[in-house]
C-alpha cells in the first residue's frame, strides 16, 4: 500500500534525525571538564564524530566578535534561503490559499536549522 510505505519511510527518517540530534547533544557532554567513568568516556569520544565544529579558526583566525557576527549572518542567510525555497514550492504547487498548512514545514525546518547552529 502506497500510504503505508510513505508513513514507514517517514518514521525511519524521523527516527534517524532524532538519533542524530541525540548524538550531537551527548557529544556536548564530552566538552565539559568532567572526568567521566570509562564506559561513558568511551561513548562520548565515539560520539565526537557527529559533532560539527563550525569554527573557522583553521581557515581564517577571527576575533570573538567577528565569529559571532558570522554565525548570526549564517543563521539569517539560512532562514532567508528556507523562506525562498518555501515560497517557490508554494508558488509552483499553487497552494497560496492553504499556505498556513504548508507553513508548519517551514517553521519545522527553521527550528531544525537553528538547533544545528
């Protein structure tokens, strides 16, 4: 059944994304200056693989103010890009009358982007 396949695929992707977010949140614990017991410390060092460090110090050394401004501009740029993609999709599909229904996916995407940064 097509409806069942779509829902099971969605469930798989939602589960994977939740697991990825959990791994990122756990990897933050490894950055705290605490001596974790060996099983947990091994797990935290393994989870550092999925921890994204968006610092640009290896490319261009930036002051803390410039790093903060770059991160804010990155958020603004990604939100602008998401809005543009959303409006293009709504315009192509002709869903202007029910744009509020489609807006929930936009807000979800923006929330996920904000969490990632």
